[in-house]
């Protein structure tokens, strides 16, 4: 597998403003330090109760660099939100699946589509 894309979903349990601030801070960090990131977008429902984070990387190696880069900030996210799922679009290598295992991912094989 070359590119790696996934969506993280969950519930915002803290202040929505803190969630938005963290998203902005992390997006700037990813943009500055991860040239192989294809997409990194944070979303929340209008009432601020639910979130989704869409991420995409040129390679599994770029994803692993991302984990190293944002690892310390994951605790900040978990302080204000509860992760409910990680939906991985494609089937990465066994080593990448192992790196994702703590997040309880669901891996989905591609069936059809346009790229």
C-alpha cells in the first residue's frame, strides 16, 4: 500500500473552543513539519458534540513520522475528547497495523472508485 488515509471519530467532552484551538495548533504543526501529509482536516458538528479528523499521507513511512510528530499532543486531544473509532481506508502493512493497534482501527479494503 502506498498512500494511507483514515478518519478518526469521537465525542468532544471538554470545551469546544479548546478542541478548535488544538486543531488549529496541530494543523499548523503538521503543515510545517510533515511535507508528505496529503490531508489533515478537523471537523465538528454544529453543536460541538462530535468530531472527525481526516488524515492522509503519501506513504506509510510518512504516517509513522506523523505519529512521532503529534504523539505528545494526542494526550491533549484525549483530555478534551473521547475517540470512538478509526476507520482506515485500505490495508497497510502489518507493521503499520501494529502501530495503529492502540487506537482500535477498522481496516477496510478498497472495492471500487476513482483516484
